[in-house]
C-alpha cells in the first residue's frame, strides 16, 4: 500500500470552506449513525439494519432523481443523462442523504 503525507496551507476563505465541509460531514455521519441505531433497536433479530446509503445515494441525481445504475466504484464524477448536471459522487451522496433526512 502506498501512502503519502500532504500538507496544505489554506488561506482564510479556504479554511472556512474546509471547516464548513467537515461540520457537514460530521452532521451526515451523526444522522446515519442515529438512523442505524434506531433501526437496530426496532429490529434486533435481523442482521440488516437501517438503509444502505452507500448503495444508492451516490447513484441518484440530486437534481432530477435519475438513478444511474451503470456507475461502478472507480467512477468519481458522472454526468446525469437526464438533466446533464455534473456530479461528484461524494458530494452528490451527501446532498441525497441530507435531502432524505429532511
């Protein structure tokens, strides 16, 4: 396995964006964790708990709802064939999970 150390030196605006994104990720993680805990408490007998957000959240267009089932794991970016919006899979999944929570 190849690892690298990267040091970044953000300016003030970039630092604010990084803090915002880290808080957003923490919020999404806590939501998913809470959802899994609730599902486990409600149904302790089965091994399937909660919703598998990883499986569908990044494949659904957050703009129009199109489900792109052709995406494979290495595809980091994709263009929706329905509305032609460009998606980063991680950001798209975060938006979909947020919208699912609300």
